[in-house]
């Protein structure tokens, strides 16, 4: 079962992942995103890890506001993060799964 500090770390990493600094750092994105990562966009588009890293590097859409961020334990090494994003006049419900690897 993840400790409270583990859940706090996952929430901090999710917040970091939404920052322009992280978006513009492909090496950091590779550290945070699992090799099998896929993203389902609000539009329904699906991106692979390689595609999203390239997409984020060229993005200049502004700051993503993170609201109502919460973490829920799924298993000993998996946490589900739920939140609401806002960028300009667009809002979306978001979720992500975080998995602890032996390396962290």
C-alpha cells in the first residue's frame, strides 16, 4: 500500500508533467513516461509516447491549470490520479496511472 508521502510524490510528478518546463524537456518526459505510455486526448486522438514527446516539445499553448487533483491507490505499486484541466476556455477531465518501477 502506498504511503501518504508516496501519493504526495505522485501528485507532485503529475503537476510537474503539466508544466511548460517539463513539456520542453524531452529527457525528463522520457523519465516520467513509461515506454508503453499512450494518451487519449480530449478530442479522442490517441498518441504514443514518442508522438506525445514530439508534440509537447513543439507546443506553445500556454499553461495548463490543474484543479481537483487527487490520487487513489489501485495496488501496491499503482496509483490512479484524477484531475480537471483548464487551458484558456477549454476544460477536460483527466486521469493517469502511475506505476512504481524498481528504479523509482
